[in-house]
């Protein structure tokens, strides 16, 4: 069971790292409080429109 949890943590860290690199090249328009701004966004925001703001990016 311990090995499975370690594997899941490793996969999550790799996915976050890849998405961080992906978000460096991509940007999208986000509307917040009557303002629209162009921000860096990752795969979840770009493809699935899920708003998770972390480290000054939308994942």
C-alpha cells in the first residue's frame, strides 16, 4: 500500500511539473471583477475551463 501511495505522489508531481512548463508558452483571457487580463494558463484551464489559480497561473 505504501508503494502505491508513493507512486501516486510521483505521478502527481510529474503532472504538475509538465503543466507548469506547458503554461509558460500558453496564455488565455480571464475575466475577474470587471477586468479582463491575459494570464498564463495550463492544460486544465485551456482545455477543460477549470479555474485553479496557483503560483500566479491558472492550471
